[in-house]
């Protein structure tokens, strides 16, 4: 799924279909193919928010990974620590 579709779904949960023309015009439709009025500035803002959220989640996961390695490495040899870092 595209970032635009994810942002539209987040803001307009009733949207099931999104079409983009060659000119970049985005149209959204509900399940009965009825058009749904959308706001591109709001969608752009939601895309930014979702991207920032994904980055924050990735950073938190990496911090947790590093924390685990540090805790486990206290009882491991340097070779074992290096292998652990490769595996995690």
C-alpha cells in the first residue's frame, strides 16, 4: 500500500478505493464506489505524522535491540558478543 492510501485510510476509514490520475489528481471512493470528499493538505500532514511515527517505532526497536545486546554481552566473550550483534 502506498503512503497516500495509508494516510487516506487513517483519516477516512470508509474509503476502500483510491485512484490517482496521470496528472496526480487523487480521488477516493467508499465500498459502493461513491465518491468521498478528501483534503489533500490533511492527507499530506497525516503522511508526515505516519512517517514520523514509523521512524520513532524503528528507533525504539533499535534502542531495545542495543539494550538487549548490552545486557547479554556482559556475560559473553567478545566473539560471542560479535555473533550476537550479527544475529540480532
